[in-house]
């Protein structure tokens, strides 16, 4: 069992955050959207959708017409659909805002990168005796800690649950409009990745106090 003290620095609305001492001042929620504590997986969301569902694929995806080359919103190339050059989620399509309130939002690619670089990461097999595996981050600045459970991802079923984690950013991929950036990790790695907008992935919200 890995006993880990998770830092709670404060709260906004009904939800807690940790201050990792990041240069931007970004504060990170201590648990996922849809969860009530760090060890819970929470809900899964397709990128730009705000409610969980049963099947995650292009046929059920809100912002296309059944295929990855028919995007109706958030598109920068006519190879992928109707071009609007929107590259960041608007408030009404941001899972954190719509589920937790306007104080919270999904992190950008840059904020994920800052958080990733600002911590020392360790794979935890059994978080505080819950049986949940994931990545534990310890701030290089103030030693505050944050835990991301390995919730896997959803299409028609849950894949890699307990082995890997995927956490959406609010940023569209720079070149491929059918993909968006996310935090991706397993037991041996943690990095930033891009993947299909249609998949159901976890969301960890952020907040700034000023």
C-alpha cells in the first residue's frame, strides 16, 4: 500500500484545490470532474461535450456528422469539416465550467505542460489502500502533492483502466482537427499526447484566484 498525503490548499465553490507553486498561479482540483475524492475516477467526457454517455465514437459525437472529416465546430482545415478556426473550447463546451461552475475550467495545453514540468512524478500501485493506481506528483517548488488515478478511457467499453490515464485539455490539436491534447500516463511514463476527440476521457479542472 502506498500512503500518500494529498495537499489541500483551499477551495472554490464546493471543490478543493492544491497550489503547486506554479509560475502562472494556476491551482489544480484535487479530484476529477464527477468524483468526490482523489481516488475516484469520476466521469468520462468526449472533448467538447459536457455530459457522460454510454458509447463514445464518431457516430455519437456532438461536433461532427458521424465521421472525423465532418466537424461542425472547432475545425481549422476543410479536410476535417466546416472551418471556424476555433482552437480552444468555449465556455458552453467546457466540461469543468458546465459541471462545476464558472470559477473552474479545463486546463489549456500550456497549463498541463506547466503542471507536468513543475512536479516530480511517481507511479503509485495502491493509493492509500484504495486499490487505485495512478501518478502522484510532488511540486518541485513547495512539495505539495496531487494524484491522478489511472482511469483509462471509454469508447464502447473501458480500456486500460488501472494501467493508464488520459486527461483532456481545452486545446485543439494544432494540425489535426479531429484530435485534442491530453495528459497521458502509465506506470513508466507521463507526457502530453493528442488523440481522437470522440473518446471518453477524464477531466481535471483548474482555477485561478486573481
